[in-house]
C-alpha cells in the first residue's frame, strides 16, 4: 500500500511540473525574441501580410502605453499585480494552467521593467496599431482562458 501511495505522489508531482513546462518555454521564447529584436534594423515577416518581428520599441507604460510617463508607477503596479495574483489564487495557482500563463507573461515583462525601465515590444499584427510581445499574448490568453473556464464552471445549469 505504501508503494502505491508513493507512486500517486510521484505522478501528481510530474503532472504539476508538466504544467510549468509550456509557460516556462514561452517565457524563454519571449526573452529570446526580445534579444533577437534588439539586433534588427528592419522588420521581418514572420507570417507574410499578417505578423512581423519589429525592431524593439520600449514601452514604459502598461498595456497599450497606459501610464506611459510613469515608469516607476508601472513597475510598482506590476509587482503588486503579481503579488495579488499569487496570493489570491495560491491554493489553485500551481494547478491552473491559465494562471501560470498570466504569471510567466507578467514575470517576463517585469524582467524587462527591471532591466530596461520599460517593456520591450517587438511584434506587430497587420492592421493593429500597437506593437506587443509574446508575454502580452500569454497574459491575454491566460486571462481569457481563466475567465472562460471560471464562467463555464460557475454557469447555472439548464435543468
């Protein structure tokens, strides 16, 4: 019986680590793309007529340049948001793939704020007026995924 309990624990631990794998790799990809974009002199078509890798733009504000002139306030708000996210969901945090996407995206942008005094944006969609980065995509995707998941799980039954 003891062996069976230990196997269950190991399996749960492996499952938890697997949930960290994709967000961790996306975090590293975002950091790598930021590094690559710094050496660009002109845009590169990633998906022709749809998505381009741009020379980096430093965004000292939050989403879409909000609080653009308040770099230190953006840093403080980013730290507070990460702490709030972790404390609010600490029981389910490690089990929640959507929250892990948000967390790793926020960490990646926080690394930029601490290193460059702003967030490095390097992607542009055709017809979209702002540049953004993979970390922004993680935050947006994780937030939408979480809200959809919670909305579906708390939706009243139609019985």
